[in-house]
C-alpha cells in the first residue's frame, strides 16, 4: 500500500486553527468518541501496524498521525486521530492525547503506549500491541466462524418446526376432523399446540420478543451476566471452550504488558479489565491484591483451580522462579490460542450431531403423531 506523506511546507497553513475553533473541534470529537465507542478492530490494527512502520523509518509522530488520519477509511476513527494529532501538535504527550479516547483504544493500549514513551521504545511497544490486537482479532474471527454453521442449523430447525405447525399440521387436522374419529393422545397434543399457535400467533410473537429483550437486558446487568457466565462455566460443552478462550487472552495480555516493563501488579489490574468474563476478572483482581501484599503469583493463582488449569499454575511457578514470566506467558498464550483454534475447528462436528438428533426427534415426533391415526383408520377399514 502506498502511504502519501503530507507536505511539511504546507502543514502550518492547513492545520493552523484559532484557539476557539480548536476547542470547539476538540469538544465535538470527544462527543463523537463517546457516542461511537466501537471502532472495528481491523481499523485499529491498520493504525497500529502503520504507525509502528513509519516511526521505525524515522518519521515524526505528528506526521505519522496526520498521514494515518487521511489513510483511515473509517470517518469516525479519522476524526479521533485528528483530535489526537491536534493535541500532540500543541505539545501534549501521545499518552495524554489518547486518554480522552480510552473507550476506543482501551486501558491496555494507553498503558503500553505510556510505557513505550517513558522507555523510549515506542516502536517496539507498537509492534507488541500489533501482535496483541492481531491475535485478538484472529481469536474473535475463529469463534464467529465456528458459530455460523450451528446458528444456521438452529434457525433451520426453528423454521421447519414453524412451517410444520402453522402450515402442514392444520391441513392434516382438517382431514381428521372430516373423518370424525377418535384420535390418539400424541395427535391431540400436536393439533392442540398447532391450534394454539395459530389462534394466538400475535400474542406468542409479542411474548417471544419481550422475552428476548428482557433476557438481553438482564445479561447487561452485572448480576445477570455473572449468573449466566457461571452457568456456562458449569456446562460440559461450553466450559472447556470458555476457559481456553479466557486463558489465551489472559496469557497474551499479561505477556504483552510484562514485555513492555509494566509492573506485575498493574499488569494484573489491566488484564482484569481486558477480560470480559466476570469470574476471571474478579480472580485476577484478587490475585493482584494478594501479590500487592507480598504473596507469590503462583500461590495466588493456585486458589482458583476451577479457572486456571494445572499447566498454567505450573508454568507460572516456573516463570516466577526463573524470572522469565513474560516468556512463559507468551508460550502459554500460543498454546491456548492453538487449542482454541483446534476446538473451534472441531466445534461444528461436535454440535452438528446433537442438533440433527434434536431435529430428528421433533420431525419424527410430528410424523408419528400424524401417522398414528392414519394407521388406526387403515386397520379399521
């Protein structure tokens, strides 16, 4: 990709703003940043990678930011970069310029940038951040890709069931009513359920929509999310997948932070905020508190055997003894990322038979309920 650098001799004419205009623009950008807190991860990857490359070849930070502002395809992100570059131009540090946009970049990004500015290794930190965000992007893509087929299959099952109950069963019901014969219990139940759906279809649809909205709202509450995640951690199929995903993210984030010389306690605190699972988040915060009081990391982690596997505990113990914790965590991250990749690849093969069996039971049950009265009639005739 060709990067067009701005002409330095025209920069002052293009970006000079009055104090009032600058303040107005900054306030507008902040409002945009608050309103649109979600920028695609691919845009952030583009920003981090190219910023790292340009800094490495000796281009100044300000010129890099102004170049990336023009190269970014996302308008909202371009406006945010413009706000950052305006602050940098005024003499504000890169870290301080990023802080108003913490919802966009996250605490992890800002803390690592701060570490890079202090140590003078900003290019190396950006490279580490690129690896971190790239792995995160790959992980999310794998999870989404693995879930597409099961979701399509579930939608197909619901569609087939609805078609049978609303179209097929009513047509057969009219035939049975004309024959005026005693129907078996399964057939009565099927017809009764079908009639109820047809007669109260609006009520059923509204109730379903209300249930979905309430369920989503409950999941957004801290307690609702906590209980739901706890149930998933207890579910045989979901539990191993959830643990691998969270351990991969924990190890990758901790490794990235430690490699940029961020203190161990602060690294745990930042990682806790990066992890979405509340059970892992609470555990990491408790571990940080115990380490702060002088405890060993391995001893603190050992208190959560349901969340951290034995291999994680043993590897952390080795890393603590050898002083190579960042390297050990990097190896753990690669191990669990490969595990997640393998699990996601096998997930459709695990879920498909279960869903097909469920579909077979539904369709088979309906077929039996429909065939039974026909068989009875044929035997009478």
